[in-house]
């Protein structure tokens, strides 16, 4: 059995996934698609927030009037222009979180180089995120796909942290098909149910099959 190469993922690759030369599992591939799909909405929240802080001079919800600047710089850094020509930051002089456009731009350049493509017509966060999505299947076959997964995950977590977007997670009251623990949970926008104990991910169909097997063996 081959295991998905994504950081912390323990899912065995299914036969059809290895036949398709995928190095990561389809739940991890689906996560990357979801993260890219969320970019336009997240950027709207970030931009609105930073404009409001500029007008009012406060840091918004939970912020204080005496120290409005740190929160604002966070946001401006994240939605600001990326430094071109220094994308890999070899001297480590880039502070704070990478701007979203820098993260997406790096990976778009890589895909363009390797697939000999021209990239999107406009170089915006939304355009880059949309342009990358149809290349994810191909990317899942590349040795660096775990790095792409980590980059998109970190970017999404940073956005969620700053935009204070609440992502709800609900426990699922049935045992995990893999480790038998009652640790399954479902998260908004995630098409897979995930186990917080063994980090496996399951489709609804897989959970139903497992439930049927358990019901049959209990009878
Ligand atoms: Zn995976
Ligand atoms: Zn489990």
C-alpha cells in the first residue's frame, strides 16, 4: 500500500488513485480545490476589513483603539503586492506572512514553466486561484505536490486567522472505520468526514459501506 505524501495524511492510496499516478489521496486533492475556491470570498473579507480599519482607525472587532496598527499591517501585508524578483526569499528579508498573490503567483509560475503555458491574463489573487484549479489533477502527480498542499493550507489558515472567518466543525457519532475511535468530524466546506485520531478521511459512501458491514456483523 502506498500512503498519501501530504504532511500528516495517513490515507492509503486507492487503486484508481495509484493507477492515475497520483501521489496524494483524493481528499487532500479536494482540500486544495476547496482552499482555492475560497480565495475570492476570503479576499473580499480581508479587503473590507483593512479599508474599514483605515477609515475608523480602530482594529475592528476585538481590537483596541490604542494599538490599531499591528492588525492592519497583518491584513495589508497579506493582500498587498508581492515582491517580484525575490519570490523565494533567499535572504529571509520578507517579514510576516507571504501575500496571497505571492503564494499563488509562485505556484502559477511553476506550473507555467513545467507545462509550457502562459498563465492567466490578469495577475490577481482571484484569477490565479481560478487558473490553478484545473491543474490540480496534474499537480497531484508531481513530486512537489505535498509542498503545494502545505503552502495552500498555511495560506488558508493565515487568511482565516486574520479574517476571523469561523469554520464550524461538528462531531459525527459513529466509530472511525479505520481506528474505531469516536473521533469523526465534519467541517464546513469539506466534502470528507475526517478522523481527529488517526487523521483518515472518508467519503459518505465509504462511511455507509462501513456502517452496513458493522450492522451485518452485529446481527
Ligand atoms: Zn491525503
Ligand atoms: Zn480514525
